C-alpha cells in the first residue's frame, strides 16, 4: 500500500472545490458519468485499432444508490486504470487525461466523442462526498487498484481483488448532500444531463410486460420480466445523417426532447458542419404566440451528447432563441463569462452559421411550397421579423421571402407588393405609400374607405411591427408606411390638388371658432379640409408618426424622444364641403349648433371605437331624443 499527498499547488483544494462550484453541486454526476463514458469510448478506440486485445462487447454504465449505506456507485466497463495511471491521472489534479489521450492519438481520436477536458471533473465528486473510492482494473494485464481519499489531500492506494475490467467509483455521501441518495433526485439528474449520452446507462430495473403465450385465456395475466432500466438514448436524431431520417423521426425526437409539449413543430432545421468548427443539432420552429415572455422549453446545448445548459444566449442569435431543439458542439468554450463567449471567434462563426442555415431553410420552404409557407406565416413571422430587425445579414436574405399579408388574406413579398401598388399608391412626391391596418375590426370603416379607392391594405399586427416598418423605410427607397386611420382617406396618399372649398376663408374662421367653443377637450387638433361632399363630415384620425413612436417605445427601443407617458393624440378632420358642416355653420340657435357638433363628434368617436362609458350613455340618450 502506498500513501501520499495529492499534487496540488494550493494547500488544500477541497474547500476551494466546494466553494467555487457551490452553485452547481449536482454536476458531479454528469462529470463522473462523462468519465465513465470516456473510459468506454477510449477502450472502443483502442480495440478498433488493435492496441487493446480484449473483447469490447456491449458495455454499459451502471448507477446504484445505496441509501442505507449512504453511498452512490458509478460502475463502468471501460479501459480502467493501472495503479501507475491512478497516480498520474487522479493524483495530479488538474492534469487532464482526456486531453493527453486526444493529443496522443490526435487525428484518429477526433471522432471518438471523448468528453473530458476540464481536468477538474473527477474532483467534483468532493462537492457531495466526504470520502471517495476508486476500484479499477485496467484492460492491461495488471492487478486492480484501490484508491481512497477522505477529502483531505491525503490518499491511500493499494491493490484490489477486482477481476473484471473497468472502474467503480464509490461516493460516501456527505451529511449536507443526502438529497442525492433519493432515487427521484438521481433520476432527475440523469434525465437532465445524460439522456442522450452515447453509452447505455443503467439505473435499476423495470418490469416489462411480455406478449401472452399462445393459447392463453382472456383472463390470464400477461407474463412479465425484469429488465435493465436504461435511462438514455445513445443515438439521438441529431447525431445521425439527415439522409437517414424521415419527417416522423424528427417529430419523434421533438417529443423525446420535450415530453411535456403537446404541439407539433412546424418544421425543423438539421445543423451539421465539421469545418471550421464542429457543430451538429436540430432546431425546431414551434408555433409561436405573440406573448414573447412565456418560453420554458428552450434550445439545449450539448457537448458530445452531454447536456451543458439551456442558456444559449450569445451562442444562438437572440432572435432564434425562440426556437427549440438542440445544438451540440465541442468547440464552445464553457466556464467562461457570457461577454467572453460573445467575443470568441469560433462562437461568432457558429452564431452566423446558425443564422445562415435558418435563412436558407426558410428560403427553400418559401420556394418549394409557397402555399404551405403562407399558411404557416402567422406562426413564424415573429421570428423572421425579429431577425430582420436585429441581423442585417438575415434581413438581406429574408427580404426575399418575408410576407406582407393583406386584410383580405393575400400574401405579397415586398417586391410583389411594390409592383402591385405602385400605379395607384404613389403620391405626388413620388413616394410609395403602403397602407396598413393593425386591427381589422377596430379600423373597419377606414379599411373600407381605402378599399373603395382601390388601395391595398396590409394587416400588420405583430408586436414589433412598428420597428420593422421603421427599418424598411430606412433601407428601401422612397417608401412610407401609413396606417389607414392616420388621416382621412383623401389625405392618406396625397395626389394632385385638393378639392375646392365651398367655404370662404371668413366662413372657415367662424366655423373653427364655433367648433372650438363646443369641443373644449384639448385632445383634438381641429383640421378643416375641403373633401368630397360624400365623405364623412367628422373624422377622427391618429397621425402616423406620433402613434408609431409611442408603439415603438412600448415595445422597447426608439425611445429617443422620451414619449413614455405621452397621451394619445388625435386629429379631428372636418369636411368643409359636407352638407352637415354647412348646416352647423349656418345654424343660428346656439343650442342646436352645439347639439349638431356634439352628435357629429360622437359619431366620429364611435367609428374609431373611442366612445365609451358616460359619453356613450349620453350619446344613446340624445340619439333617442332625436329619433322621436
Ligand atoms: P478529464 O475527464 O477532463 O480528463 P477528470 O478529472 O474528469 O478530467 O479525470 C481525470 C482523469 O482520470 C481522466 O482523464 C482519466 O484518465 C482518469 N479517469 C477518471 N475516471 C475514469 C474512469 N471511470 N475510467 C478510467 N479512467 C478514468
Ligand atoms: Mg472528466
């Protein structure tokens, strides 16, 4: 038996491990299973190149919880260690054996999927254990070794009688970590971190029902048998070639990833590159609602099939974090701060690769089956619009397939729209005016008025649409978006000179004074307009610019004018060519004049959905009186 001191430069590393890794105690199991997996995959590699002359067989990793004895066992059938190797790999903390192995076998070992590279993995056992034992038998013809350490830097190393190849790690769980002796807690961890690891992991057994033997009676119970409870799927879909997978396989994998999700994904994107970085994965477009805040099932990040995190901020472009699925890349540095991560060259490349793949997929869906793409538009637009806003490269690609739906359910790309409306919707300054509504019901009368003029009206109702319109106006030439209710229809697209006014300037002055006397409210700016005599006498409009700025403020950004608490601003457009307006002007009795003005204003408010509460009650009463 040998004794010694673990070779660490600091006096005692264990308090450090406990302290610095405190928040993440549960990762000890991931680390130990990763080591067991590495040991198994290393053996596989060595047998395949003839360096280990042993039978590889069908190795598995077993986890056992001994609640009474307060122990957890992690047992593998991998390559094991000789006692010299224990000295070297275990006693020299922070000396990563995995790294050495990969260096030694360089190219040949690149695709072995070996995980470890942090060098502190094994010692994370001391976050939960007061004593750790390793009993290990190498594939080489050498006696087994038994290492034991009680958490101080002192260890013992002696021979062991272990006969079969592989390693058993025994954790004597500390008093403050007994939660890990609960089967449920271990199951939870296995499901979180190890669900797709490449070597089968056994945790207990389960009862399987067998088919009834032939000739069994109806009431006979089906026979059962105890089988290993394998908690992982060693060959998850993302590790396979896209050509080997059917649509059903992708859907099946989605259910495997998110067992609590009952919706089907709209489509998937299979990621697969190995140069200049290594990345595999599958992203899914789920049906997205406009509520951007509820998002519990997120994209999961793996490294060589080991779950790392579901916080992919900085790795996946922000607009794509609304998607679901997995990405697996050994090239993403872990244990570094997010800002460091964002500055990392490989990570930047990964992020733009993902953006490009998503854009390409959307583009091919659009080209190959436009009808289907249109049908899905409402569920995916938020990602695309957000992407167009935040990533210029994505904007350039998406500009070809982003759709602009009309209130009547047709869909145009931007180019198609431009072509369609340029004859009728170009104003006298040669600006293309794109009309839109945000709510088909509330803006119904305005939409109808625009349609009568032969205008196309888009339906733009995403939460961030104001920002996107701003961006489009900035990047396209000579276009402007105008909401249908932002002015009277005759003014939406200003063409040649206006109608001639029936009223003289003097009469207009009088009318304005009359109106201002009755309409005390400061919330309307009165605007006299000579319009067609068939147009409504009073119309309430909401100027585009102010409204859009306010909307942009509410959805973040664009707040440069500090309009957070700005009240809504409306214009009251009065059609001076309308008969009723002449009547208001010519009415001699003040009472009647007031009533005509109030009634007309209320009708205008009603059509804008602004007449509510006491005002509405009063309006109804007044109307009945007038009907009498
Ligand atoms: P890493 O996994 O990054 O190499 P660890 O601290 O997790 O670092 O492990 C240190 C070394 O100990 C490994 O590289 C390996 O050589 C050895 N080792 C740990 N666990 C096992 C095991 N189950 N079987 C064989 N060797 C192991
Ligand atoms: Mg390790």
